[in-house]
């Protein structure tokens, strides 16, 4: 009977025992690369060797092992464990990284710069996508590069506009940079992922339906619906968790295991709820993280607080490192279309131009409405422009384009994206420390004049408006009213929301002072 089963099995598929062994070898290889990445990252950090950041080291390890696996002609059953699946990335690896970003966020600099962050993340990403898409299309028309239809160029512009500054932010923290600059880079990177995905999906649906009437207007409306809906669902889940932990009485010794389990499940619930409703899980879980840290966290017992902080830090570190290894290995294993070198070369140039239009254009608009002492200085704008490296989000969307676009087109986009990811992670990531020093934004940024301005008034800087000094005084009056509304929100939070959603502790800190943690993923609040 045994022999009959083997002969009846499909041609080319290994017997069950062999398949299990291949799975074991594949997982062993993944764990070995993770261990090597963490050890190498620790050594590099101890030696203060900024030319090879942790993310770059992980990507290189994945690339090297992938190349070796190709040369040694490894069995397909082992290779299958390293195929980069977009669903695995979006549903399992991304949520803990984004939640930890929101959970560890110091709200003071983030919300003080929220207007600028939203401008860069939404308007800036939109501008960068359109500029990249149009330049790539014009490049094709003038025979500079491989020609693609306009909608496919815009899809490429959308997927490549998602920045992934894990590498840059880790160096920002190591060297110590201004809190405003950190908040801008961090906030833009988290929110522009959602913008890029929304734009990509919208362009994809435009291409499949081939309707060109109200497309531009529909892109804006659909994105606003997605963003507001995702933010609302995230905040709603966060508030629900706060009420549950306040009134369920789970903070007693024999229920702490249940308390921790529930706390860990809520972020995933938020992410999957948004995805199930066709919204953005990234935006939803980010705001769930912010709300849960501010309200739900204080309703936990001390032991559960320590566990939650350590757990999310742990899994986000593992997920971040694994993403870069996973990506590096897959880059080495995938088939690439290197025949269109011109497409890759000019795409890199066009992305630099689009990034400049994004950063300098949005900074100009932000500075128009900001008072003199709150302007974004030119050196911060240059740092923002330079820190726009591409990573796993662009790679995952490019992999989707292979399935969605005609033969050759998707492959060309994927190869160009791969080259851009490797180039930006290795070159920009490695030279960030030198760039920060040359721009003179390195140093103890936490004690600088901008850092001091967060003290008092719960982190919202009170601008000094000079009446009649410019023709924009009416606009400035509106901004003054907006500022009053933000400070009144902090009063609302203190007087109503915090007492309603939390078991108020006398020692609870208002919004948590940021402390520096030499890891990736944001300022850590006191936990």
C-alpha cells in the first residue's frame, strides 16, 4: 500500500516525510539568518559603524544566502519557504511593526507637527506619485527608457513613493537628532504607506475598468474615505479596549495571563477589521497603538504593562529584521528583467526629482502658515529629502504588479523596484550618518531650543502671531483659532477622556515623556 501511495502522488511532489524535512531545513535557515542578523547588528552598533546599519546588514545576509542557494541549486521544496508572499507580509509581518510605532510614539512631537506630517504624507506622496509617473511616461515617449502606458506609469509612481526609513530612523536615534525632524520623518513614513497603497489600488482599479472620466476626483475621495474610516475604526477599537480593561477587573494576579492575551489580540483585531472593511489596516492599527498606549495601558496591572511593552518591542524587532532578510533572499531568487537598464537608471533620477518636489514643495506650504520660530529649516528639508529610501512596502506592491500587469511590464517594474530598494537601503542607509553630520543636525537634539519648546502646554507650541505683518494675517488668525482648538482638545482629554477611559493613577504621566531607546521604531514612552 505504501508503494501505491507514492506512485499515485502527483508528479514532482516529494513524499510527505521529505516535504517535512525540507520545511525543517528552510525554517532552520531562516532562524540562523535571524540570529546572525541580530548578532551582527549588535556588533556594528557597539563599534558605532554607521556605514552598514542593521537593516542593510539583514538585507545583505538575505542576498548572500539567496545567491549561494542559487549557485548550489537548492531543492525547490526548500526554496518554497523563502518565496516572498505579499499576503504574509501584509497580514503577519507589517501589523506588529506599525503597532509598535504607534505604541512607542511620544505624542508631543508627533501631534505638535501633525499638520506638517499629514501634508508630507498625503499631499507630498500624491505629488511624488504623479510626478514620478508622468516623468516615467515622458521618458518612454522620448525613447529614454522602456515605454509603459500612462496608468501603469502612475501605478509604478504610487508603489515607489512609499518610503521606509527603518534604517534612517535607527541612525537618527543613535546619533541624536532634533525631535521635530525625527517626528516628521517617522510620521510621514508611517502614514505615506497607507497613501501609497490607496493610490496603487485606485490606479489598479482604474486600469482594470479603463474608465477615465472622474478618476482624479475619485482618487482623492476614495483616499479620504479610506483614511478617515481607517482612523475611526482604529480609534474606536482603542477606546473599546480601554473600557474593557477598565471595567472587566482583569488586573488581579490569577487573571494576568488573560489580561495579556486580550491586550495582544486587540491590535490584530483592529488591523483585520479595517482590512475586512476594505480600509487601510496600517492607519487603523497605528491609531489603535496611539490610543491603547494613552488610555488602555494605564488600566493594566504593572506586570502586564511590563509584559506588553517587552512583547511588542520583541515581535516588532523580529518582524523588521525578518522582512529585510526575507526581501534580500527573494531578490536573489526571483527572475529579473535586466534588459531595461535605462528604465532603472532614469527611474532613480526621476524618483529623486519627485522626492524633491514632495519635500521642498510641502515644506514651503507648511512654512507659509507657520510662525517664524516654528519654520522647517532648510537643513531639515535636505535631511527629509535624503531619508526617503524605499523598502519592503514598495517591494511587496511591485510583486503584486507582476500578477496584475501584462507580461514584461510587471517584470520591468519589479526589477526596477528591486534595484531601487537595494540601492537606497545600502547606499542611503549607509551614508545617513555622514549626511546628518554634514548638515549639522547631529548632536543632543533632545535638549535643543525646539526640544525645550515642548515643555508646558502639553507639547503644543504657542505661536506668536504678529498682526498685520503680512498679507496672510487672515490665514494666521484662522491658524490661531485652530491652535486654540488643539489646546482645548488637550484640556478635553485631561478633564473628560482620561477620567472616562482610564482608572486614573496619580503617578500617570501626561502623554509620557520620550526617552531615547537605541532601537528602531520610534521614541519609547515610559512604560
